[in-house]
């Protein structure tokens, strides 16, 4: 309750929400922004290529237009490029070879659109010369993609979701985890924990820290996800949202159990330290787990992703991504959740023992020394 009333916490949450919405809006703007290209040509063939590129550009996404500007000669076309009147010049020499000339660079959108249009134009021209239609020449050349497991449509969704889930998990685990550890260190350093111990059992203090920060982390994740989905819908870029929503629900559930494990570990690290600076040296194992979860969301594939989806903490990201990539039987995420829950219960129980032994001791302790202390 104190944290929710903290101005810094409220401002950071609001700023993050604004950044998420701004990122979605900017991405939608970039996707919808049109490219208008002016191309100097000197022949009817060049005009036909540019017209075909314009037709295909409008048909694909409606964001690319091509306009042919007729020049009297090749030199006149190049002069228009130098003066900036056109983006490039499309010229054909006596041997029939085509050249696309720009001033300092040629935009990939311009070269790609004209290149595809030129191939179609040449194919149609050569096919007409032989009396065969382009469709007949290309008969049997269609290549379709399929996967034995999963679908090609979900690959792009899984890639985006993997980054989003991994980044959100990393951010929440670091921010709230360090908050737990620092609060334990401060209470131990200021001897406030000795006063609190006279009012409530030490184990309840640990459970309160874990539960409170878990609730805050879940609420923040829900806010961030809701803001992103709302922005996607308002900007008309929500084509892939339908496939992400079910996996997002599973991600929140897996995140809950994964964060409980990390929260207990952060609390133990805080109880072993004597000052906040000590956390920099002792937090390597926890950070390794968090980075492993992030790496699973970004890079894990195949059998590595399958194995990662059953490893507690790492499964918080790996299993939702796997469910986006391929069809997963219902028992698999349930089994993974059971494993994560068992690990969370075991870690919290072990963490409670270490916490009760170490938090009342002055100075820094090693894990081995803390285990030898009497409760």
C-alpha cells in the first residue's frame, strides 16, 4: 500500500505506459506512411515498368506510389537526378541492360519495387515474343511453405511475443526483485527488523514482501499489456492480437509462479547482505535465471524450447512462446505449472528458513554460514 502511494512509483509506471502507447502509435505511423517515388525515364518501356511498379505498390499495401517523369535523353534524365527533381533514373542501354541511377543512394523501397516490376515486364515481353503467356511459363513454379509442427503464420507472432514477454519478465523481475532485496537490507541495516519482529513473526514479514511485490508486478504487467492492446486496436494494427491474447493469459499465470521463486531468492539475498552494495556481488545466480528466461523468449527453438518450457522461471517465457509456435497439449502447460508451483513452494520454504536465520544477524553472511545458524 505504501508503494502504490509512492510518487516515484506512480510516475515511473505512467511514463512506461506512455512509452508503450507511443511505441505502438509510432510503429503504426511508420507502417501506414506512404512512399512516393519519381523516376526519370526516356522510353515507353521505362514508362511501362514504372506504371507496373505503381500498380503493384498500390495493390500490396497502398503505401508506395511510382511516377514516371519522361526526359528527352539519358543525360537529361541524369540531370534531373542531380537537381533532385526525381529520386532516380531508370535507363536502358543499347544492349538492353537496365540501370537504376540515384544521386547519393537508392531507396530499398524504390529498387525493390522497380526490380520486381522489371522482372514482370521482361517476362511478359519475352513470353509474348514466343507466343506463350507468362502464366504458362511460370506454371508449376509456385512454392508453398508448410511446417510439420506449428504454422508459418504464427512464426512472426511468436517472434514479437517472445521479445515482449521476455522483456516484460526481465523488467519486472529486476525492478521488483531489487526492491525486495533492498528493503530487506535497509531493515536489517537500520535494525528496523528487530522492532518488527516484536510485533509479527519473521516469516510473515517475508511472506508480506513476496506477496505484496508479486501483486504490484502482476498489476503493472496487466496495465502494460492492456495499454498495448488498446493502442493496437485504436491504431488499426491489431491483426495479430487475436493470436497473442491466449498466450498472454498463460504468460501471466506462469509469471506469477516464476516471480514467486525469484522473490524468495531476492529476499534471501537481502538477508545475507549487510548493505545494498553487497547485492551486486551476490545477485549473479538470480540474474542468470532472469537472463535465461529472456534468452528463451528471444532465441530458444526446437528441443531447447521444449526443455526450457519445463524449467521453473525460464518456463515463464518459454511455455507461452512454445504455445504460440506450435500446438501444445493441455497437459503440458499444466504439468509445467505444477513443476513451477512445486519449485516456488520449495524455494519459499527454504528461503523462509534462511531469512529467519540471517535477517537478525549483523553484517554480511554466506549462504553456508546462514544455514548453520540456529533458528
